C-alpha cells in the first residue's frame, strides 16, 4: 500500500449516468430492474473497501498510537527543562559567542531564568518550578535537549513540526501515520486534532495534502472555541433516521461504483465515498467518546476539570485519552487561546506562568491515567512547541530560537528518565547529539513500526515521504 497512485480519468456522461443524475436517480432504478433479470450479470459491488482498515507496519511496533501535546508559540527550554547554571551566573552579560546569522528579532544580553530549578525522581532530572506536577513524573519522560529546526518564524516552524516542510504544502505527520497504519476503530477517524490553531498554516497542519482525503485530520473545534464546545459539527441528522441514511448511502454507492466500472478509479470519488461512510459510522461512536459524564469525579479532578484555570486544557487531555483507548492512531491536543500562546517576546514571567499553570496538572494527569490503565506502554506521548526561546533578552522576554530546544516523549517504547543531547552552556545552540525535526519524525515512525524511508507516496512523478530525503532514527531513545 505504500506506493499507491491514483489517476483520474474523466469521461463524458453516458445515458446510464444521465439517468442516475436526473430525477433523483429513479430512472436508473427502473432501468436496473428491467435489465437485471435478462442480463444475468453480476450486480454492481456496493461494499466500500475501507482504506482506514488496520495495517501492519514494516516491523514490530513499540507504540500503537501517538498523542501530540502541542505548545503553540514555543516554550522556553532554559525556563522549563534545560537548566543552565552559567545563564544564572552571567545574567546581564553579553553572550560569549556569535548569535545565529539569521534571527527573528535582535536581542541583547543574557537573561537568567526567573524560576528556580530542582532535581526530581530517580533520574535526578532538573525541572523548573513552572511544572511542579510534571516534576513528579520525570522518570516517565524521555527528554531530548538537542532539537533544532530551520525556521525562526512561527509559520514555517509550525509547518516543519507538523509536516516536515516549512515552505511546501505536505501531508501532516498524523496523515502519514493514518496512511501507514489505518485505524483500530472503523467507526472513528484515524487522526483527530482537538482545538487546533487556525494560524500559521491552519488546516495545512492537519491536512492530508496529496494523500487521499480520508487520511486528513478531523478537527474538533479550534483555538477560539472552549474545549467543552469542541465537537464535530452535524454529527446527528435531525431529519432522517439511520435506516434511511443507510439506504441512501447504499444507493449512492451503487451509482458511484457503476461510474467507476465505466471510468476507472478516481481518487476524489473514492475519498467522497469513504468520507460519507465514515461520517455515517461516526454518528454512533463519536458522541460516546466526546461525552465525559461517565468519568468519575476523581478522574475529572485528576485532569483539573474542577478548576477553571486547568479545565479547558484538562478536558482536551481527557478526550485525548478516550480517543486513544477507542483506537484512534494520532491525537493532537493544542494549547492555544487563539493567540500565540507561549510566544513571550516580553513579559516572560507572567506569560509562561499563566501557560504552565494551565497545562502542568492536566499533562501530569494524562500520564498518570495512561499508565494506570496500561495505555502508556503502547501510547507515545509527544510534548513540545515549534521552537524554543533565546537565552538572550528581548525587552523582558525572549525571542524565537530554532537553533536548540527541548521536547520530550513518554511511553510507547522510549526510555523514561533519559536525557539525550544537550545545548551549549547557555542553551542557545544544539551542541551534543543533535536531533533535527526530520530525525524526530523518523524516530517516532520507527516506534510505530514504520520505516520512514519506505513509507512513501508517489505524487507528481516522484515518491514523497514525511522526512523527505533526510532523517535518521535515534535508537538511543528506545527502551
């Protein structure tokens, strides 16, 4: 399945097709009843092959699904998980080496972190006081301190993290995962994104691009919508009972299959057929997953739903767990209040404290809940933003920094308590065991049982992949 190609072959309208299109298709129904007894031909196939059927990977997988906790705007590595004693010591002094040749804005001297760091867990991991709840789960975290990208602007960097490209429209990582593995629940999409931001690429960050449309992410709300209102629109048909909807879909399927017999395979038609079928099946399953009323008060408190500060993001994390246990392959949760949430060019202290307070307890609750239910073992949790921040000051904040930053993974076959790679003494550049975004994508696909060099799709005359012509698997992260 990894090199399928779809070619549309337009044809003229036949008399049979005209009957199908006119008078609600009654002419074609009459014709079919007249011809069927005499012709003795096999009936037109109405069963729709499901492109989201579960697929085996290239080799045994360590993880079955991904939950991506996207911190939109770029959290500061030197204020969260990458402790730099020399930055604290040399506050206010010039950076003792050259800054990048391309910067988003100009910055001044070194700016120490306004938060204290402390070591936690058996791993002795340094965590800032911004994350008191996550600090108690550091032995579950596999921290990568040497991430680096290529773009200092939000738009390009966000696209790079989501699609592997910062200047071309490419399929999202969630779409590639759906294409490679399908879904474990045929009544739900393989890829769900909860309250995604509409800025900096918008829908292109969860688009299937040139992959068939069935692999596109299904968005629940967006960043401007409270998570309690983040639902799939029109999930219920108020006018037609399900039995009549089923009859309509079956008849439509017959017409479309007959067209395909005459015209050949058409990617757009296949996508429409499959989207109709999936939408029909989702009516029974999705409302159940979205309904949190069955969760105990203790579970809801674990995610912070009893606190107005944490409730919005906590509800997203709880929905992510429910989608994960229901068989969805890729679930994204975005922390963004319709602004560039973690983008503190100024007022660093107030901004990062607000953001961390909203997400710290819900994320710790998610990790605890997944582990308690036995789901963390085969669920890869991925945390990070599109880039980090500079250790040098821009007013009383920090500028964009794609040169070196931290992300962490948990569960899904990675080593808990591991610290991989490092930035320089001040936290500006990735220095040791550098990990590019392509390397991270290759590594996560490998954990899912997919070879990033073999997961390809032929389009416009060449084979494409998530990692383009780059990417190495960082096997040192594996348990």
